[in-house]
C-alpha cells in the first residue's frame, strides 16, 4: 500500500461509501492552469484503490490550453515523454453531487511525482506554498471569493448574440439591468434552490444572492474561511454546481469575464485578511486609530506587484474587455475605504474584522493562482514595509496619480513572463507552465479571423 502524500485517508473513503450506498460513480477532478476541471468518472468499486494507491494521470493534463490541446512550450508534453504521474485525492473534498442520475459524487485530486513530491505545475501546490510561507511567519491567511456569473439562453438571438435566460419559473424574459431586483430573483428560484442544495451537499456555505448590474447577471457570496485553500475549493466547486444545475434547468451558466459588451462584466473579488498565532486579525485597528502598518504594508505589496501579476487576474483575451471606466472593474492600482472604483477596497464593517477586498480578478481566473499571487503580494509588502501611497477618496477612474495596470492581454503576458515576482508567487514550474499556456492561447486568438474582422473590413477597404 502506498502512503498518500496528500494526507487523504482510507477511512474517509470507507465512511463515505458506508454513508452513501446509492452512489454509483465518482468524478475525479484535477484542475489545470486555467482552473478547468479535468479527469475521469470512476465506478464505486474504484474509490478505495484511489485512496490507497492514487491514480496514474498523464503529466500533459497540466500543460493544456483552454480548449484542451497540448502546449509543448510548457515542457510537460514530449520533453518528458508524456509520462504518467500519480494523482491523489485531496482530503475533505469527497462530496455527494446533488441532482445526478444515477447518483454520483466527486473528489478533487492533486498531482504528485512518483516519489511523492508535489508536482509543481499543479495550481493547488502553488497556493499551498504561499500558505506555508505565511505559516513560517506564524500567520494564517483567511478569506472568501465572490462569484458573479450570467445565466443565458441556450440559443443565441436573431443577431447571433446570447440573450439573458428566461425565468425557469414561468418563461418570462427581461433584458433590463434589474440590479437588486427581488422579483427578478424569484423567477429563478427553482434553479437557485438546486444550487443551494448542491452547495449544502458539498459542505459549502453559499450565502447572499443578488441580481447584479447587467441583464441576466447574478452574484453569490460565500462564507468567510480561515483556510484560504478551502476558500478556493469552495468557489471552484460552486462554479461546477452552478453550471450543472443551470444545465439541468435548461439554461447556460456563463463564467466569461465580459459576455455582454454594453454592460458590466463578472468579477471574482477576493476578500482576504491575516491571523496571527493567537487568532487575532493583524489588519484590525482600534476605534479612532489610524490604519495599522500591517494593513498599509499589505496594500503596498499588492499595489507594487499588481502590474506584473495582472495576467493571473485577467488570463484571457475576453478578460480585458471587463476593464473600462465607470465599469465597477478597476483600471488602476488605487486603494480606498468603501470605494468600488478602486482595485483594493477596504470594506466598511467591524474594525476587528478588517480585510482587503482585492477586485481585479475576473470570474474566469483560476482561484488557486489568484490566491497564491495575492498572498505573495501581501508577504512582499509585509517583508519590505512598502508604503501604498495615499488613499483614494473619490473617483479612482479620474485619479491620474494611481499607477495604471497593463492595458491589454499581450502586455500582461509580456509583463508576467518577465516577472521575478510572479516566479516567486507561483514557483518556477507553475510560472513557466502558466505563461506558456497563455502565450499559446494568445497565438491562437491572433491567427483567428473573427466576425468583427469581416464586419469592419470586408466591404470597407
């Protein structure tokens, strides 16, 4: 019997099978650099061997682009003969799936070398490295991600563009913004009831539901975790739940950052704080006191590294359509209190629960890499006592003093590829894998003749 390097135990699998005799199959899910779940569906009798011996998986799974094709420049394909490594179950991630027929479960995997060392192009290991770096300093990062998404009709409209989904309750359709509309939410309650049931089955505390600032756009908030890895697992799993339940109700869940050009895109804001060994929030301040130095230094580190890191937060061509003035997406590195025009927002609330809301990431980003990069930025600021500069108290879109971020995908790829900070944040192997995948995707898009080319140029030049 092999010793499981992930820490998963046979007892977990045995207890799950005993508690769920109805389960016939299990999705085993490994997440690549884009955060896409890849893996297999195994039968019930194969679960015990997974926990005792792991499962061989080709190393090339972590070197795929967004459409699932090999990216040879990652060095994970033929340079290593596309050999098998061993995937092991992640402790605590074996969960029943809601509303499946026949009944299924899922478990997350992480990839390891055959000798048990972490395979360092696995995004989970990148986040684990940063959590360990905090632990070496006696600190624990805590946080939660917000999930914004669109619900769309399965078929596009007469103009070829996707439309907001019809209410699953009665088929009614609205193309209005409907921000904070309760009536609009009521039309989707059967779907959202299944999403909440799926979250409950997975041990996720999905909380507030909001009709967001675009037709067909919604937001779900998640309970704050004192374990950032668990927070990343929560949102990865919740996206999977939302997609599956939307499909079951005859609509499409869309996690593109900007699916509709005339409206706001979808973010994945990351709320983060840091606890010391006594469980005290090091960002907290006393009533009437100034900002704590630790909070300011954390902000300083995030500001200083944001330009180099933007590819992690905006990893696709479509991601960059989200950044526009007056769009609720940041276009600079500004920070401020209770200000949604900045990149780094300090929410109002209890001083003892003070946290940073990191706003640049789109919902299309990989939360494991976002988490690793944000944590590395915080440590960079704490270790070097970086001053974040003055707080922005007004409209950050008009604040010329705030450092700007890269303006497009190509610039972000170049900045990330050359970034020593990002190599530190992700690790050399994950950095090479991620930037190689992004460069290959950029080349794919650049050589594609799109409909907009024909629209602009076919009859004009």
